[in-house]
C-alpha cells in the first residue's frame, strides 16, 4: 500500500517563502527568546525596529526548509529550542548593538549564531560585532580623518598669504618713506 503524503498547507508554504526572503536579507541572527513574555518580545521588536531591523519568532522546521540549499543552511545545523530571527538589510552592527543591550538588560535574550553578509558567526563574534562603531559613526570618523589634513593645509596657506601681504605692505611703507 503506497504511503499517503499530505499536501503542504498554503499558510506554511507562504511562511517558508517569506522566511527565504528574510534569509536573503544580508544579515540574520538567530536568538533564543525563552523566558521572554509578550511585553518583552514587544520591547525587543521596538528597539530592533528603531535600529532598522526586524524580529520574528519562527518554527525550527520551517526555518530549516527555508534555509535548505542556501548559504543560511549552515545556521540551522543543530537548531534546538525556541528560535527567533533578527534580520536587516541595513546596518548589521546596529542590530548586534540592540541585541547586546537586551542581553545586558532584564530581558533574557540569547544569541545562538548569525549570518552576516554570507559569513557564519558565533554568538561571541556577534558580541564582538556589537563593539564596532556603527556605519554612520565610521563614516564620520573617515570624513574627519580626510578633512583634518585639508583643514591644516588651508590654515598653512592662509598664514603664508597673510605673511606675504604684511611683507608687501612693509615694502610699500618703506618705499613711501
């Protein structure tokens, strides 16, 4: 007698498709949200939204289906316990910083692993990522570093022009006398 297989439910198929698009977002961090109540999850979502990220509770089996055949498949190896995804297309550092704030705070959120722009990262590496200045701060540091020598050059040139003007004025005063 042939084995009867059920047709996958439409809502599960849609969720797997949505998870596939999330996994392709660039940065995905898996967290364990065990111990968080609804209020805690809401505050995590709000903080991550402000950091340009999203937070979604997922079923491990659906995540494994969505990740199969993609670079995110490495993330699902040995996946156990409740899992939620932090995902962003923007700044992975901002997402990691927001997660670290919750890890230090009263909400017991734990990072399992992450995939940042195709690179598999452990929980310790995600914590190290949170210590790096954000993109905007790095851009500011770069512009400041580029601007500093130019500002010094402009100051030096203005000083030389000022000295030339004073010398010409002194010569003109000496000839007039």
